[in-house]
């Protein structure tokens, strides 16, 4: 028997004893029967009201439990759907009270899970937003209105972890970049302030690495050098001006472009003047880096052009024939190679410059003019220079020929006689006889300094075994050489007369 049933029977026994006790009291007192009946009715009424009240309360409790069960079941189903879990099912048969308790407990548990997931989602979204703003990346795509599943939260956590790792790598790279920038700034300040090498070596320990203490030490060194720079303003500005000139040269700035930077000539060495120079050097550095390939191409053309002009100058030098070791042939090959290379370089640069001009909607200037105009001008100047040199040579040869026709050529010193045939008496007499007879027959004779000069005839007889050679004219053109070393170049002194080798260009001596 249940304990509650035992208690119920004991309650009935207790009630029976109480009623019997009341009757005994009433009999002892002598209360009449009718009054006993009334009093028994009152006792019954009180007991019934008490029991009815207790029953009503318990019925209310039952109704509340049933209602709670219904509410909990509905909420639990909703939570299971939101949390993406299986619906709750009670195992086996149970009482109303136990079912309500189990459902209420399960609802509280599901509410807690929902709250925790929402809180974690909010935290992950805040972290994602912060990291994405730093990394310039789009935010993670997830519905913030719904409750995320465990799988969705796990994926979101992994994403945020990846972003955090990326941020750390980026911060490391940024820190390294900041440290390297500080080192670059330090080196520039060293050069501008002309800091001695021993002082530079004193801070060599911070010139590598990117830890926090290294970065702090680098910043302190920069601050120290900046303060020193303020104390040596003129020296620093002058150093920047030297660097400006170098960039002007590399960017092929014209004189007008250089003069456009008026602070370059200012002598009021203040912080504002230094800032203007710093801004200009930064602008020029960026300009050069953006157009570096073009400038290097123009520089290559300039170097090739200068080398070409140098070989052209050597080619027009009359002393070039005195070279030894085959240098003349090498120079001629190099000159021909450069002459072919220049047009190719110009065509390549022309195509690249046209593309650049289309992209930037402005002309690419070199020394104040368009590059192709500059190239054409250089070629034209070269052509005019060659023409001028040619005319000068022709005029010089003409004057020399006229002088020789009037006065004869001056004898050269014996030290310059290269390739003379040994002057034996027999050969000298033979040569003297042949030469004098030809000169007497075909040339005019004019005394000068006590001797007789025989000028070259209009046409000469060639020596034995050789082909005739055309006579020279006043045009100054040279006759091709037919003799060996020094032939037709040295003067011969025969019998007290001065005979010019140029006079006898038709003979081999």
C-alpha cells in the first residue's frame, strides 16, 4: 500500500476519533440530541469546506501543470527548430507533474543554448567586422537574425581564426616595413648629415630585426637625427639639392623645368624650405619610379648615341691609320653595329612613348621637347657637323694644294720617315735621272731658297710594273695609296733639290 493511502486511512481514523470524542463531551455536558445534531452538522460543514478548498487548490495545480506542459511543448518545439536539433520526446509513461518538470527543464536548457549561440554569433561578427576593416576584406556572410547551428558557428570560428592569423602576419609585415622605413630614413639622414662611419657603427645592432624594442630604438635614432637635422638645416638642404640635380638629370628635365622649382635658389634655410625640398624630392622619386622603364630606355639611347658619335669622330680622325693590332677594323665594326642599333632603339622607344602618351594624355618630354623631335634634332646636328667638317677638309686640302703649287711642300724631318727605301747611290742616280727627265718634260720650274722645285704634272707616268694613277685636283680628294709603308709621304732630297712626295703621287718610291 502507498504511503499516501495509509495516511488517508489514518486521517479517516483520526476524524472518527475526533467525532467520538466530541460526542462524549456533549453527553458529559448534557447537550440535547438536537443540539448535538446541529454541532455535528457544523463539524461536517467545516471539514467539507476545508476538503473542498484543498481539492480546488489541487485541481488548480493540475490545470496549471497541464497548461505549463502545453506551453513548454510549444516553446520546446520552436527552440528545437531554431537550434536545429531533434524535437524533445519523453521516455516512457510519466505523471503530469514529472512531465511538466521535464519539459520545463528542457526548455530552460534550450533557452540557454540559444542565448549562448546568439552571444557567440554577435562576438564573432564584431571580431569579423574589425578584422575585415583592417584587412580590407568583405564581411562574413551569415544571417544574424536566426540562431546559428553548431556547424555554422564552427565554420565562423575558423574564418575568424584565419582572419586573425592573417592580421598577425600583416602586422608583422607592417612592423617590418615600418622598421625598414625607419632604417631608410636613418640612412638618408646619415648621408645628409654626413655622419661619420664610427658613429653609424655604434647603432648597427638595431639595423636588423623588427621586434618591438628594435622599432623603439629605431624611432629614437630617427628623432635624434631629426633634431640634429634641424641644427644643420643649411647643410641638409644643400645635400637635398645635390640629389635633386641627380633626379633632374635622370628625368631629362629641361632648364625651364628646373628653374620652375624656385625654392632651389632660396637662401633662407628654414624648416618650411626644407619641407618644400623634401616634397619635391619625393615627387621626383615617384615620378622617376613610375616612368623608370622609359627613362632607362632613353638613357640607353643616349649612351648608344654618345658611343656612336665617339666612333664617328675616330672614323674622321686622319691619325687613325697609325693604329696597330687591328683596332681600326674593330672600331669600324662597332660603329656599323651602333649605326644599326640606334634606329631599332628609336622605334622601340617611339612605340612605348606613344602608348604612354595615350594613357596619360600628355606628351613625354626629354630635355624640354618631345623625344622623337629630340632624336631627329640630334641626327640633324650630326649631319650638319659632318657636312661642316667635310667642307673644312675640302677647304684645307684646296688651300694646301694651292700652296704646294706655288711654293712646294716643306720637307719632313728624318725622324718621321717611315718605310723609306734605302738610298743607295745607284738607285739614287737612276731615280734622279728618271725623275728629272719627267719633271723637265711635264712641269714648270721655279727657284726657291736656292733650289729647284718640281711640281706634280697634271698627268704622270707610272713606274715600271704599276698601273697609272689619276692625278689629284684642287677638290681636295685623296688618291688611293699604291705604295708600301710611307710611300708618297716622305720628302726626298736629291742633288740639293727638294722633291715633294705629294708631287710624285703617280710613282712608288
